[in-house]
C-alpha cells in the first residue's frame, strides 16, 4: 500500500478583518483613511476627524486603510501593549477604552507584551 503524501504546502495566512473586529453594527460605516506605505492591519492609524488613533482593519492599499470609527468591538489580543499605550492619548489601555466609549467602540482582550 502506498503512503499518502500531502502535495499542498500550508502557509500561514495574515490576519483578516474579523481577527480584529469582533462585532460591528454595520460594515457600511467603515472609513478609508490615509496611511503610511506598508501599514499593516492591526496598526494604529490617525483618524483625522477626531484627532485620535484607530486600529487599521486592512493592510495599506493605494495609501489608505479601512477603520471602523463607530459601534464596534475591537480585539486587542493581537496587538502589542506598546502599540496600545502609544495610541492612547492618556493612561494606556484604560485611556484608549475611555476615548472609544463616546463612539460606541469597545476594546476587549489583553494586548501582547
């Protein structure tokens, strides 16, 4: 009997939008914002309408990334604690949660060290 060989090569795929956003009231409120070249999903980017930082849901394409500025649940477990602390205007994770609250943004999960 011959031994079965797997002819496919498995590669690790990058994170997708659903890895970062666990709930959103509607995807139609996602907004494309300017981002630096090679910005990756999961990076905090400036949201100019508020002067705050939001999590990029997609990799940069044509100088833009998608963010969800309203009514959503964002999982921070894939982000680093340093990135979260840098994004918050005040007091790290607690400050980030406070900044998102008026807009219905809830941050869950513990950032990586």
